[in-house]
C-alpha cells in the first residue's frame, strides 16, 4: 500500500561484545532470510582489483539468495574515510561498496544490508546518505536486568551456579558487555577449579 521497497541498510554501532552480530543473526532468523556473514579477511586482498571483485561477488550472492541479510562486521575496514588528493588504495574499494549499495545495475530489493562497527566516526560519510546506511542504531551495553539474565544463562549447568545471587552481581557490573560477563563467569569457574585441585 505504501509502495515501500524491502531492503536497505542499517548500521549498528556500539562497544565491542554487546551483541551486534547476534542482533544481525536474529534479524535474519526472524524474517526467515538467509544470513550471509562477510568476513573482512575474505574480501581484502593485496592484489589491485581483487578486493573489489570479491565485494561485488558477495552482493551478487545475496541478490541470488533473496530474501537475504548481508552482514559486514567491522565495516570500517571496508568503508574507511577516503583521503582525497592522495593515492589511497582503499578509495576504489569504498567506491565499489557505494556502487553496490546503490544497486546501479542490479536490484537490491529483498536484501537487507547490516553492518557493525565500534568506531562509527571512521566510516566514510558517503555511507550515511539516504538509501545507503540511512538507519543507524546504537547497541549499548546491557542494563542491570539484561546483565542478570546473561549471568543466569552463563551460570546454568555450572556446579554451584544456581546459588549465586545474579541480581547482586549484575548491580556491581555496570558497563560490562555480554562478552565481559561471559569472561567473568569463566574466570570464576577457573578459580573454583584451582581451589578444588588445591
């Protein structure tokens, strides 16, 4: 009715370990779309022109597999700010990326492009133009209730885990990411194992 095309781009930003990749996977699952996770190392190549070809191939794969969610983690490695007036090898890759986002010769309908970064200021400003990554979402560290839930999930099945007051621990871990909380539980488990062995 509103003639709104499916697809487009969403840029997720926030501290590391707060679930940006998990959100991207969940998005694909919720809309029953194929999840295509692009690893930066698979794109970047030392030979001139190869990175651009690989990037174009990733978009072509997503267009063939619609509906699809194409996810780029650490997008700043592929979409870094261009330095005009210098021979910047990444400028050509950025131009290719922008061209693919616009879909000048291809139809991007049915392809949702998600990207994640810890440093949004490092991404070239051209990516923020309407029709590209025009939706920007902040993924913050978990709040106290979310931290308690994460801790409870991490402690499930661990001997003595049910006896820990997760709400109290959650209150003392303000600013911790999900990854930090996972590491906290693993470190506590290691200390318990060392104590048991001693």
